[in-house]
């Protein structure tokens, strides 16, 4: 479906409560899926549309969740996205992102007390005061 339809569906069917994290667009297509829609530039056009609609309708700037390989392969000409939006990168192993990121998913096989089985482990890229500012600025109030 179109980016507009997906964004509207997301906003219309998401229960948003105070102190919720901002909306997140999870972009994890295969190369075949990207080719099927017309290539990387078309995908980035759709990402921009989704992000703009959701931000306009919720009043909060969404976060873009991607992996490092996607950044390397498709985001070379997407400085506007990299500068405007907070980025959450899934990159396991060595920490060497080539763009500024707000959140880093560093593992898919972590353990958290009270949760059975493996979970993703994520960290905020900053200090305590920066985290509090991020929460204040970007979370739902």
C-alpha cells in the first residue's frame, strides 16, 4: 500500500498515551522488495512521506529504525532524512555507525529479568541529561 495509506492507518489505529515513545518507522525491506517498488530513491520518497504525515498528524517527529547495511547501501543521498529525524540503528557487534544515531540496537539475544527468552538490547546514544532532554522533547505529553 502507499506510504500515505500506511501512515494514516498507523495514526488511526495506534493508541497513544502520555509518556509513550515517539512513533517509529521500522524499515527492513529486502533488496527484492526495494527493486519491486522502483528502487532505493522510491523507497526513500515513501519513507519521507510516511514520516511527514505521521509527524503532522501526531505532532511528534517519528524515529527511523534501520540497520547499518541499509544506511550504507541506500542513504548516501538522504542527508535530509539523516539530519531531520532521530535514527535508531540495528547494528550488532562493533559500534561504528557512519551517521549520528539516537538509539543503538546492539544485540538480538540479550536477557532482561522478568522476560522469558532472548530480547533485543538497545541503548540511548548520550548521557543521562541528554536522555532526559530526548524524553522531554520527543515523547508524547
